[in-house]
């Protein structure tokens, strides 16, 4: 299983209580980053829980894909200049490059629980190593999903 994440996750610490209520001060990129960091935490927990069942779970940052809604949402000048610069430093990629990275994450020799960047395991973001925060994130997610199942 591959969960999609993003880069620079150490810049977006998760405040578990704000995942459902929203932050005190809303900032789009920070909120997006926190949600993606929570997804990486979920990945690590899933890898621990399902290892005995033979399920491998990784999270990956595909890179910013220029021309998509996220990569293409900036002004034309920013896309024209920013895209090549971000590709040169490895933060952006083409759609084909993202597919290759996804293929490596899904089918490569990547250890379960890994955070994959540029098709290879990368260090986990600092907060992801905090087992207590990961447990609170999972408890929140499980509570939300069981409440939805009960209501259905």
C-alpha cells in the first residue's frame, strides 16, 4: 500500500486536536502539510500493525508535478521559472517521473514503514518518530472511521 505525502514535513508539526477542528490560524500550505505528516504517521502505524499479515505500507513524496492543479496553480511566470528550478533541485518532477517514483515505492525493495523521496527511502520526519503522537493520530482516525461506519 502506498500513501501519498509531501516534502518538508518537519516544517508542519501535527497538533492532533487540530486535525478535525482546524488550526487556530488557517494557512493552506501548513494545513496541507500537517495532514500529509499525519498520513506518514498512519503509514508507520499501519506497517507495524499489518506486518504479520504480509502487508507492506510506505508513504511517498512524488514531487511537485508541474502542470497539475498543485504544480500548475501558480502564475505562468512562476511555473515557467519555478518548475525548472524545482526540477533541478529534485523537488519537482514530470508526470512520468512521479509514475516512476510511485512504481519504485509500490513494487521496489522498500522496507515497510518507509518514507520514500525520489524513489528511495528517506529519513522519517522528526515528529513521525514520536510513537505517542502517532498513536493519538491513529486513535483519532479510527474514531472517525468507526463513527462513519456506525452511522451508515
